[in-house]
């Protein structure tokens, strides 16, 4: 209790000097809040000391990658059945970033990435030889020691928009507000690594930032801070769930938009709200099912969306990207990039995923690359599979909630934190 009191006091005294932190994360489209980007366990409510329960305890920091267990190549389920060369461009994308970083174990990737640069369009046999020469295999596990977990999907939605407001494009996507403050709590107290508080200053007090209902009110406090205008409010909502997207502008150009920040309010699943109200069954509460409900209930839609106070802000990404930018800072590759929990799987690492196709028992066993993260992608055996862009990818992503196993490939000289 004493530690928490000190933490909060220091936080409130120092928040006016805190840096604004923009950290892109990815999202998925599970509409019942299993893996939405907005449902970030990293966001803590703004709490005063007297509101903290008497039994509040700060748990010791768990070492990074602590749930990885040494394994053998023959343990990997399906390695030789995949067209491994299809994952090679995604791996080279990871190397373009990993080989240039000199901290947090990233320098240990340089030898493996240098060896990769010597191979020109390797076939499956050449990729296997490269992997076995340069990497060791680790099985991911959960806190309880089990080796199977949830695999979901996400995608890059396509929207229609304009740089100016009109009757055809009345709904704004907002840029990151200048008064939004993010405090990384680990800078004050290491036990809270990965935790953060968002809000704004009123006088010398940090208060919660505006909710979705406030932001989307007729007299929005963010008026004048619009990035772009779109034609469909429900598409804008699901863009926030995904975290990035591609907008077809009315002038013929295409614009990539990506996650800039979030208002810090707790995420509330609108799919779960509709289930609790008896408006949809659990089986109907997919992204497609919620969109169908929205088309049929336009007068109820605004109230439903406001039931989720969380709100995501966007930024324009560079033109000409081959895909949305993931947390690693490289474009994602359809069906070869995956979002993971970076506490348990190193960002940028090759992984092998053994799961099944959405709503199916058909095998999906592929070499992937861990190039993204997500606020609700938490745990050792947990991944979000990037399906690509557009409606077809969205249908696959919206249906995916499968069990699966993950093996992580790390350089032979990789040093784990102690």
C-alpha cells in the first residue's frame, strides 16, 4: 500500500513534465473483446491513493521470454509441409530493422540477418537449412505450463474518405490531440513495466481524457483536429478496432492511416453489449454480424458505439507502403505476419504457428514472423494472424478464434534476461 501511495504521488507531481509517448500497436477484429487493440491491459485508470484497496500489491517483474521452453526441430508440427519460401520476404523485412538495433538483445540478430542477405529467393529446403544453421527452437507455453492457446485474426480495412467534410463524408477520424498525455509508469516504478496512464492536465491535476461520447458529440472538443473524413461511422469504428487501414480518397488517391494513440478509457466490447441486451447471439456477434445489426438499427447505432468509451486517434502513414506498419516498424505481409505479446516472444522473431483455418478443422501450419503487437494479445501462447486487406481478409479475420501452438526461433547466441 505504501509503495502504491508513493507511486501515485510521484506520478501526479511529475506528470506535467512527462513525455507524450506514441507507441503503435495492432488490433484484431474479435468483436467480443478477446483481442481488440483498444482493450489494452497496459492502460491503468487514474486512481487516487485513497481509492486503492488495502491489499494492493505490486508483483515482481517477470523476466522477458520466461515462458519459452527449449525444444527440438522435430517437435515443430508441420514445418516441412509449409512453403517456407513464402515467408522469406517477411523475414527480410524484420531483418531490415533488427540488424540495425544495438540494444535489448537486438544485436544478437545481426549474424542471422547477415546470413539471410546472402540467400536469393531460397526454396523450402534452403530455408530449412538456413534456419537450422542459425536458430534454436523454443516452444511457447502459458503461465500454467500448457502449450496451446488462442489464435485470432486481424486485417487492414478499406474505407472511403475525403480530406474535406461534406454530406457524403461527414464522419471524422481525429489526429492525436496536443493535450493528450501518456505517462509510462515504469519510468517511475520498474515493477509497472509496460503499464501506462493517459489523461490531460487541468490545472496541476491529471484527469481522464474525453470519452467516445464526448469526442463524437456535435460540439466535439477536438473540432479542428480532424485527419480525414469518411462516409461510414461503423467502418470508422472497426478501423479503430483494427488499428490501421487504407482509405480510398474521393480524388482517386489512396491513404494509409495508422494508430497514433488512444484516449486511455477502458475498452467495452459492443459485441458483448449486444449479446447482453439480447439483440444478437454469441454466434452472431462477429464483425459481420455487428455491421448487419448496425445497418438495420441506424437510430440505435450511436448509443451502441458510445457504450465503448475507448477512442483511437490516427496518423497518415507514408505513401506506397506494401501493407500497414506493425509495431516493429515494417509493413506487414498478408498471412505471414503475426501479432504477439512481446514480453513472451521477441518482436521480429520467426515463429512457426500450428492452428486451423477459421471456423474449421482444416490445418493451418505456417512459418510466420512476429512483427506486430496488440493491447489484448497477452500471454505466451497467444497470436493474432494478419490476413491482409479488404473484405475477404476481413471475413477470415472476423471468424478466426482457433486453438493453436507456437514455436519461436531464436539465434543460437541469443541471451535471455535474468
